[in-house]
C-alpha cells in the first residue's frame, strides 16, 4: 500500500492541485469515493466542469512516461 501511494503521488506531480483533488475524491484515494455531483457541490463548480477536470487529468496520466509504474499493481 505504501509503495502504491508513493507511485501515485509521484504520478500526481504532473497534475495541478484541482486535478489531484478531483481524482482522489472520485476514485476514493485518501477520501471516501464521491460522485461528480458530490464533488461539484463541494468545490462549488458544475458537475460538467468536474467531469472535464477528471477526464483531462486521466488523459495527462495516460500520456505520462511514468504510467508504467502502476502496471505492477494490476492483476
């Protein structure tokens, strides 16, 4: 668990603070898992904007050269 958290935090260096927060809340990392609507209410932005932030952040992570660090946690 510690190494996964370390690897995730390393990958999150490619993201801005809002993108990190949205992903952590959406996927339940260090927070209880939340819906787009719950996050939008908490951050006082629209649900659509939260979805855009989430999608952009995931795309950034997918394009990262470091994404392969997470493959060892699958299967």
